[in-house]
C-alpha cells in the first residue's frame, strides 16, 4: 500500500482545442494523445508533465457526468488523481474510515487503470481519484 505519484490533474472544458493550444503549442508539453471513455461519454486528452500529466476532459453529451459538471459549475478543475499500489486495500481503509466514495468498487478508466473516486465532500471540495495500473 503506497501512494506513488500525482498521476494527473483533470480539467473539464467544452473547448479542448483551447487547452491543446495552451499546453502543447505555447507551453510545449508533449501531447500523448486522446482516449474515448465510452462508459463516461467523455473524450480525454493527455499532456505529459514529468511523471504526471494534465488531462483535458471534453464531454460528448450534456447528460454525461462531465457534461453535467460543466452545466452546473462551468469549466475548471475536475479532479486530481493519485496513483497507488494496493488500490483494493485503500478502498477497504477508506470505507472503514467513513470516507464517501462515488462507487462501491474500482472501475476501469482511461490508460488501463482501475480507478475509484473520493467524493469532494470527504476531500475539501476536490474530487480525488485513486488509480492503479491493471
Ligand atoms: Co482521471
């Protein structure tokens, strides 16, 4: 059981091209491509930053989770993700401590990671993702 690194910082926007110009063209980060997460109806765009990345979330529909987030809160920080070793043990520990999770069990996310989210109300108002390589 160990926290490895900040995996990514995720930003929700309906204008991924604006973010691409900023992070790739102007700031010079390596654009490592995009991945569609069908279950969440979201397109994810990754920009590498050391051992971490910035992940741009662009919803495919207004009714998707990120689409609803944009409607309610506007574009902005969506979540931070911490890569861990021993995700299932962390889930048990979090539940035992009464931490509110968005799902009962980890699910498959982008980049072949198993992920689970800690609810913002248990984390200072920030959605926190824990992820582990499959
Ligand atoms: Co994420």
